[in-house]
C-alpha cells in the first residue's frame, strides 16, 4: 500500500514543512476541482482540509487552494497523473502525482527510477500486480475490537499503524458506505480514498529491502508525488 513500508515522516525544518504544505494544498485543489468547493458535500475535500489543518497550514492558504481548484481564480490548475515502473529487485511501483506541469514531472520521475537501478514503464506495465481497493484510516477512543469494527463496516482487512490509528481495506465500491459506518461508530476518520493493494508481496533480503525503501522515500519526497504504492508488505495485522 502507499504508506505501510515507510517510517514516520518528521517535519525537521522549514523547507520540509513547505513541501508538506505543497502536497496538502494540491490535494485540496484537486478535491475542489472534482467535487466542488463546499466541504459539506465533498468528503474528499473535507478530509483534505482536515489534513492541511493537522500540519498547521494557514487558513488563507486553504481558502485560496479551494478557490483555485474550483476555478474561481485565474490560476494554474493541478492535474492528477499516474506513473508505473519497477524499483530495484523487481518491486512493482505505482506513483500517483498531482502536478501543474506534466512535462516536468515525467522526466524527473524517470531519472529517479534510473538513479536507483529501476525502470519507469508504460501505463499498465505494473498495475496487474495490484488490485484497486478503498482505504480508510481513523482513530477511536475507548475499548474496541478492531476485527469486530472491520466486520461491522464491511472491511476486508484492518491494520494498526505506528501512531495508534487503524487502516481499513474495503472494496472500492464500498468505500463511502464504510466511511459513513465508521463515523456512526464513533471513529474520527482521517483518510478515505481509493488505493492500490499488491496482489503478491515481493520477497527481499534485508539489504535489498533497504535499497528499495531508500528509493521509495526519495520518490515520495518528490514535490509532485502524492501517493506511492509498492509490492511490499504493509501494516501490522
């Protein structure tokens, strides 16, 4: 999945914080473009705004991003693009990007793949290694059984994240209904989005895994990368 292979991200300096702001702002723009500028009727936008506030993104920056995405300002639009390829040691990788210049993004990603002895492929070259799923993340206070919660909302799997939150995997078509069920059951839902789950995990030695994780971390740090998915194990059952 897009998150389980990596260690916790820490905002260590102003430059890093600026990069975080860029990514959350782009998600707000895309969400407003696809679902409209009203967060009350746009669940993706609502969660994007919450994510921006979690990293202390200024309110005026959030408001401007909503207006830009909705076409209310004469400004550059962000588009979503997906790239595929192989990391070192045959690990399949899907990179979901949000960019204002596709002519910049593709060559830069291609160089990153090449730098790490990987190969960026054509569309469809590795998607067969994944299945499209719904992904939900959230937290709940008090005593509860995660497996029971998963059954109640119709999720296929549940994993505990390092920060104490939980990740639920659903059928893609059940994503919204599962999100509503979590809310009704007292969960604070922090993420709800389509995602990719590997059909089979690529087996690696510890040294090979280290090389792949370094590549994936560099990919995710790219300004235009929004989500990175790999055929590696994720979460903790």
